[in-house]
């Protein structure tokens, strides 16, 4: 009964986007066939009126087949959508390409993969035109021609070589020397730049390190290949801790990356949460006077300085991105000679390496020197 109730809700919602189906729904909801429901969902999807949502879990292999069936059943073919739009790389003028084999060739590389037998595979979608194996294409980003030695239709991990592809086809090619995800490939006589792919920002990070010294270089090379294949995977070395940080789209994403390092590249790694590089900073401004007097016979040492120090001004930080020390010289009347200012500045900058609370580096500090005195001989 509950299933029938929710089916009725589904039919009613879909019928709102199809007049004929709506009439049929009011007459007899049970007379609407499953094929009619699928057709109405597809029509509304192609019109961008709805976005079908499927339930499932790739990790547990639940609902994957249903989602793939929905892709074939509801999503538009190249002939169902508007012409592809791009830009002339030289003039910036808008260009359109019809999903027709007679149009100039235009394709977008959406995935790079390293195959142990054939090397680098570039997956791309052909938006227009015709491409033969062994022919040359222009990579608009690099401005270089590349020869495609082989073209293959991919079915899971099976490679089926083909002689050519046409508008609407998705294929993989071998022979590229320089290609990245999001590159536009086109006829060199009819250049076009297609819309770049949107790459979301990572949402989770882990720290990794090789288990043995022998794996250090192997890990670096392996991660470089994985980053080349997967633009949603980011890697960086933390300047403060020296850790290698992997960033990805979720726990499962990074678990797969770690598994691939072990399985495909034979690199054993330890993983854990990134270390937090703590910093210290001020939350209020205070005034201080520092006096140094040393006399042990002969020439002595003397310094006298008054200054305010506290948090840097927000406006200054915005205007000086990447800097952390704001210094203001408000001395007047020659209380401290100007040739001493560089040494004063350097002294404050050096002191920022070790904070007073826990010894962590100090950030975003403002110092205003406003008074002091000196000795003609000892300063």
C-alpha cells in the first residue's frame, strides 16, 4: 500500500509536465503505463524542468545499475539538445557546432588514465565532426598538433579499437604527448575553445608518508600520475610540517587513492590526519618600553625604545596579502636615528618566529614605534 501511495505521488508529479498525461491522470491514474511515465520523465529532464534523483551507494554497489539505466533512459542524446557553443581562441567570438559528422571536428577531453599496456589514455567526447585514427588534431590549450595513433571504444576495462568516431561518440585515444582534463581538441583549420569543466574544491584532507625510504621517490611519481588522471585530487607539501597532504572529495575518494597506490604502484604508505600548524596572534594592542644597558668596561651597549604592538589592521592585511608584519615608524625629533630603523624592524620580524604562549610562530602583528633614545657612543 505504501509503495502504491508513493507511486501515485510520482505519477502526479510527472503528469504536471505533460498535458496529455495530466488528462489521463485525472480520468484514471492506473491507466498510465510504465513506458508513459518514463517518457514523461525524459521529456521533463531534457527540458531542464526536473532533475531525476536516484538512490544508491557506489561503495556497496547498490543502485549503480539502476542509475546507469536511468542515464540511458532519461538523459538527452546529442540530437535532443541545443548546438554546442564555444569561442574562437583568436578573436573570442562565439562559435556554434551542430552534432553532425559533416561539421568541423570538436571534442573535449574529460578524463586521463594511465593503462599498464598502452600508456596514457585520453577519454573524450566528440561534439561535432569526424575523426579517423592516425590523424592530427589541435590541442587549443597548448596550441600544438597531436597525432592520435589509435581510437578505442571503452566498455568497462575492455578496449575495442575503431577506425573512426563521429559526433556524439565517447571514446579513448592513444598518442597524446601533452593533454590535460578539460582540453579542447579540434580541427586545426577550424579552432574552437569549448567550455571548461567545473572542478569542485576538495572537502577533506589526509597526510601520507612512505613506509620506507625506498618508497619516497615512488610515492612522488605515483601521486603525480594520480593527480594527472583525477583533477579533483589535489596534493601539496605543508611548508610548516613538511607533510604530504592529499585532498579529495570524500573519505571513499581518498580510500580509493590509497588503495591504488598500494595495488597499482606498489607503494606502501602510512596515513593520518594532517598535523595542525598552530600560530599565535594578538587580540589587543599594548604599549611597552624596552631599555638595554650593558657596561663592562670600555664601550657599552645602550638601547631605549617605546612601541605599541598588537593585531595588524584588517585593511592592511587585505592590501598586503601574504605578508604578516605591519611596521609603522612614528618617531619624530630624532629621538632614534633613522639608520637604526632597519635593525629595529629586523628584530621584531625575528621575534615573530617564536611566540610567548607556546612557542608557535606569530602572525598578523602590528608594531608602531613612537619614541625612544640613544647614546652617541654605546648605541
